[in-house]
């Protein structure tokens, strides 16, 4: 498995994962495969281009409570083993590790269900941590649900240290999360 940049050449494999029922998540929560396919069909080139927005030029983010917030700089990479296997994203605020309250963590990832338990998330996170260092970050924070044992193991396998359990702000729908921190300056 490797991380690749989203591309038109690989978009068919992404669409095939949607056809199999995989659903991406974003700041608004799960996205229906049908809605994602419709978004892609309207403008596939724009869809792919929007996955890499290092200057935060994209549209504001719509939160679950209906409010909007400015987009952060960031990008998404695709997990690839000959076909689309999942996503991993990095977002940041230039010049600081701090994130606004509407952004729970620097890195988010998802593996398609039929490729879970193969070590893809662990490897993808390790590779993305190296990329986060190149953005000047000294550490990243990653959150997950307290009951998501698989994700917690992925984070801990990559040096994640438990920081806290907290309740998400109401704009993000509430609910409990756990926060981990991974130091980047000592990695490598």
C-alpha cells in the first residue's frame, strides 16, 4: 500500500468503492455514496482538484448545525494497493499547531471495509506523519470515538499519546471523543 495523490486516472477506482457502499466522512459526518457520486458527476475535475487545497481557497465548510467556517489548508491522499483502499487527510493552520474548535484533529483517515485489518491505516498514518513534519508541525493531534479500538491502536502504534476524553462542541453534533498527540520532532 502506498499513498497517492487523487487523480482523474484513479477516480474510477474511488467511484467503484462508492458503488460497493463505502461512504466517506467529513466535518458534517458521513456522506452518502449517492450524494458523493452526484457531486463527482457534476464536475469530476473539480472534485479531484478540491482534495488538494494547501492555500485554503475552497468554499467554507458547512457544519452539522448549519453554520459555516473557513476552510483550513490541507489535502487528502488516497491509500492505493492497485485500487482505491481509503483516504487520509492532513489539515493545519499556518504557523501553529493550534486548531480551531470546529476542527477536531490534524489528521483523519478511513479504510474501505473490505481492506480493514491489513495494516493500511497504520502505514498510511506513519507516512502522513512524515508529510506533516514538512509542513512545520512539531506535533499533530488525532481524535476518534472512545469505542473505536481499531483507530486507537493505529494512533498508538504511531506514537500517539492519550491527551484527553472530551465532548465535541455542539456545532459538530456533540458526542464523546478522545484526543491523542503524536510528537513529530523526535520521529524518524
